[in-house]
């Protein structure tokens, strides 16, 4: 540590389910979610829509080229269940959902696999189901499933298994049915990467997991395009919930040797690559690609006992303001007012806890309200963590209002969907600069920490305030909001301006 104060994530101590449920960790088992312990380059600029290549940024109200929809998400009514069966299954609702999901995933890969990979596609050999709350003895991948709340792919026998008693009901309760579909699409992604010889025993686990997340994203796009027999998903709240599940099941402490699945920022990025670029984009993910996307972002808390949590005070906001001015200087720097966010601006709305007023070129902050937004998650949880709390969930909103001042200085429009997405993108640029050790002199006492990007992503999915214009309006797609922020983190200000011009 260099003595600088940091904006960092805390180590989660939440226990997601009752004592006694365990998670099996074996190299031959590749698991999606872990209860009790946490386990688990820019994408292209075009997508194929109705046979033609289009820019995915032409319309901010589209999601990677698809229309933003707010219809149903989940099982299609009146569709006959799959005829697939699972060893140990009981045919109850979680099993039926899982089997229908696997059937649709297999149908997708039967058509897609020959387009992108050599050889013939072959469905997984076996499916397994068990109940983590049951004392009945059963095995998956040569291990006992007693009290194992997880879903996983087993390479030795090319099988997929899931816990119908705890995991699937918890995911459905907290994130909706499509989170179950996403989890099984991830596990099937491991089968595909094995079949296509994309990975071997020497491949880093993070690469295997990122590819599997990416393949899951490619399948979710297939569902969003209306091509799944049993399921449908809308591209607003439905897709937001799937991404929120990905955020919840993330590595929270990069110093933990079990942290091999990726941060929320990394996992969501992988899903978005698959959704936007398809399986070919996923196949390109290797360790070099992972490291390029990390591009010097902090990966360790060092000896910081606070795990990077910086109290949100007037002093810390003042330091952050100085850092932003040095990172992205403008001719007419805004004035900072820390007495409140209700400015009564003549040409903007109050967006508590932070407001930017163009008429006076002022950023007003309600410090107590910001501190409340940035509170850490505390106490035991009965399910998945629905929200990633912590300081940067609030700081990124403060940064985004400065990003509006940057746009005002450039005489860009301050209302509209592209304004909000530019704000999110420019916030990503500033955020990445806060994590650059080379900028330690100009950043003063403020630095980025592991987990901060996850907090920002969580806020962007939850309310999108950091991707809003001066009126507080934002696009309904959390996918688009996060993608804009990610573009800034991995790119530069020019990318933000050209994407959302």
C-alpha cells in the first residue's frame, strides 16, 4: 500500500442459506453458484439483425441491436414440457424448468455449433438432479450430493447436475425463472468448450468460467430473439434480472484462492460479449483477453483492513472532485456544493443525492444521502445478495454528474438517452483512471479498489442513476447502461463521444 486513501470493496460475510449446506470444490466439477462461499477487450460494435450487420449504438433504446421490450420473461404458456429426464429427478417444478431449459439449450447448440466449431455436436451424456435438503444418499461426478447446493458440469462423464431443493428455488425467488435458464446455459457452455477443444487441463479456470458466461449470454440472446421453444425474455427488466444474478454470484475477494470465476464486472462483461458477438466472440476469450480487460485495474486489497471502504464525507468528495478535474479537465470546471442536492435548477431536475445544474454550472451533493446509498451490505441474508453495497455505488453517481458538466463544457445535449449513456461511459473512463497507479500523483488521496466496479455495475442495473441525464431520465435497459460504463472503463473519452454522438 502507498498510503493513499482508497475506494474499495469489503469482503462479504453474508451466509446465503442455512448452516449445513455445503459446496463441493473439485477440478473436474465446474460450478455456477456457491452458497456460503463465493465461487463461481471491448465487444464488437456490430450485431446481426435479420441477416444484416448493424451498429449496436445506432439507437440507445435498442439492446445490442434488439428492440427494448417489456413483455413477459419466463416459461411460455401452453408449451409441452421436454421429454428429457434427470437421474434422481422427481418431476417437480424446479426439475421441469431445468429440463425444459436444457432441451432448449441443446436445440440452440445443435444449430449453432456447426457454424462456429469443427466436428459434430453431441448432447451431454447424462443429467442429474438432487435435493440439498435431503439426507438421501446420491452422487454426482463421483461425489456425494448431500447438502450440496449447486449446479455444475462434470467433465469425466460429460454430465450436468443441479440441486432442485435449495439452489434453483432460491434463484427463481430472487431473480426469476430466467436466472435458472442462465445458470444451466453456463453449465452447458462448459460442455461446449470441452467438445470444441477450446480448453484443456492447463487452461486457467478464469478462462473456462468467462467462456461459459459468454456462451450463456449467446444463448440468452437466442431467447431474446424469440427462438427458444419453452422460454421468453424481455430486454428490460428480464435481461436486467439475469445480469443481476450474474452480479450476485461473483468473486468478492480477489485475494481468496477460490476466486476463479471473476468479479461481477468481468462476469457481466463476458455475458455481454456473448449476447452481442455470439459464440465466436466467446471462443476468443483466453488469458490474454482476460488480462487485457483487467488492464491494470486493482486486483488486491493489500493490507488494507477496511477492504477499501472509504467513508463518504465532504472531505472525501472534495478529494474525488480534485481527482476528476485532473483526470478529465475542462475549461469551465463546475462548482461543488455540499449543502444538498435540491438546487431548484432552472434547466435541470433535482437528482438526489447528487444534482448537476447547467445554469449555474454547479454540482450539489446531499452528503448524508450519498453516504446512505454507499452503505455496505451487513447482516445475514436468506438468499442471494440482491444488491452490491459499498462506497463506490454512491461515488459513481457523483462522478456521473461531473460527466454531465464535461458534456456541458463540450456543448453537447444534456437531455436524452444518449446523454445518460455518455455520462455512464465517461464515468467509466474516470473510474479506470482512478485505478491507474501511474496517475497516483494527480489522483491525490483517491484510488480505485477491487470490487468498486461491481458496486457501480450493481447501481447501474438497479436504478441507473449514474446513466441518467440532467432530468434524471435513463434508458430502461440495464444491459445498455452497464455496456456504456464498461466501454468507458476499457476505452477512452473519444469512444464515449463517438458511440453516443
